[in-house]
C-alpha cells in the first residue's frame, strides 16, 4: 500500500516521514535501498514531470536488490505522478508520500490509485504532545498555565520554538496565509480572497456550531459580501480539503443512521479561533474545549459524529468498529447545566458508555455516567475507553 501523509500545512508531515526513514536506516535498512526526494528542495526541484521523477527513482534504487523504500515529499509538484508511483508500488517498493492536501484529495489519487493507498492524517500537537515537547526541552510544566496557553496558541509544532507571543502569532498567521494561497486559491484556480476570508472568519468564530451554506451566505450578505449558497459550498469543500477545518456529520441515535444536513465544523487548531475570529478579547472557551475534545478523539483513531435524538443533540457519538460511546462536553458543570448535560445522556436507553468531560474535578456521575476531568483524566490520562 502507498502511504499518504495528510494534514494541515506545517503540522509535521515531512518531519514524520524523515523520522520513518531514519528508523528504517537505524533498524538495518541499507542506505542504497532508501531514496528520499524533497521536491521543494534545491537538489530535487528540477523533478517536475513524471519522466523526470521516474528517471531519478530508477537511477537511485531501480536496480538495487532487496526491499526498497521510496519517500517523496511535496509530490504535487509533479503533475501526473500517480502512474509512476503506482508502477514502483507494483514492483514491491514501499512508498510514502506527502503533499498539498488540496491536490492529493482532488480526485486524481482516488481515481488512479483506488484500493492501493492508505491515508494517515497528521494533526498539530495534542495537549499531551505539547507537554512532552516542553519536558524534552527542559521547560517548566504547569498543567493549568500550559492548558490555557494551548487553548489560545494551539499546537502547531514550530510555534513552540518562539518564546514571544507576538512572534508565535505572526508564525501561525503565516501558516494560515500559506494554506489559503497554495492549498485553496492557487490549487483550485479561484481568486475571491475576500469571500474565502469571510467564510474562514465564520468557521473560526464558532467552532462546533451547526453550519450550512445557506446560513453562511446570509452571514456574508449581512457583512456586505454578495454570493450564493452553491459558491459558499464550493469554498467550504476547499477549506475542508485543506484540513484547516473538519466536517463533523450528524448521527440519528434512534434511527442509527448518518444525517447529511446541518453538519458541524471544528478547527484543526485552537489558535485559529484566537487569530482568525476577531474575538480574541472574548474567546468562547466552551466552544474551544469542545473543539479540543473533538480533535483528540479523531487523532486517537475514533470516528466521531454529532448525536441527534429528536430535538436534542448529544455532543459526540464516538465509534470504533462495533463499539460506541456518547460524550457530552462542558467547560464548567454547575446547577444551571448539570441537569441538561446528564439528562440528555440518561435519555439514551442503551448500555453504551456515557461520558461528561469538563474542567470540573468531580468524577462522580449518576445513572452510570462517567465524569472525566478534561486535562487530567482525558487529555493526559486514560479515562476514556470504548
């Protein structure tokens, strides 16, 4: 199988692929059997056609005996790469590729390599990974301070190298601008940056809110941007393809089927809410916490959907194979919302695990509900299981 590393720009796809190469070499693979091409580098940037790609691979590992490994970074620089990559896969070469998500998800890979590749989504640092980074670099660890920092500045790996908040913000903004320019506007041959910025602001201002192309169109019209639901939907599809945000569809817990209307959207990184929404002085911590929980569940390999039961919603229905769990998320649990949060879970008359995840230290639930502290039990602990 061809291994495809996907994810938002600057989450570390290239770094992880180099680490895989280094592990192979450390484990005994011969250097002459391993070829790593970085098509954005000065050395390999002349590889821009399928023939040039084939020639470079053939000269390096074409006649080598034994298991061969091919790594190609920024594969979108070669239009029509699929036939070359697939030919070497057919010869038994173990192939790893990364590249622009818009291109890799544009349909070409699906059309030409169906059944012959597997995708691995790479995320920004989770909170536990951010803490591990601090530990490995000898930085002071403080759960509360570090979590507050994570909610505001997120987990883009390189941002942790900048000690000053203003520099971190500039870096995060530069990543978003690069994504919009290269993965959305350029790759899809669209030019309405004003419309793209408006839709991005909408998604960033309310992560976890139900959205539709019609609702966004109304918001944009109120902001003085003329568009249509069809155009909005086209831009939404491009944004989701770039992994800046993810679509979370709804699941009818009674009818046990997916619903295609009024899905929700979650940001790839909490920092996008801070820096794109324009609400940095009044961040919605309830939405941010829900976004963090969603990303953590997906990064752990679960399928996650929004639960729908009559007029009510369950924040998340979490699947792995035939196993299932229900999750409610609240920044705080208090008298005003405890009955609502627990009541929605208690209305589900099956035996699947039911969780409430919040910042409250109380871990005593009622009616079989399991309460988890967001940081200690869920993000850093093993309290959530299926």
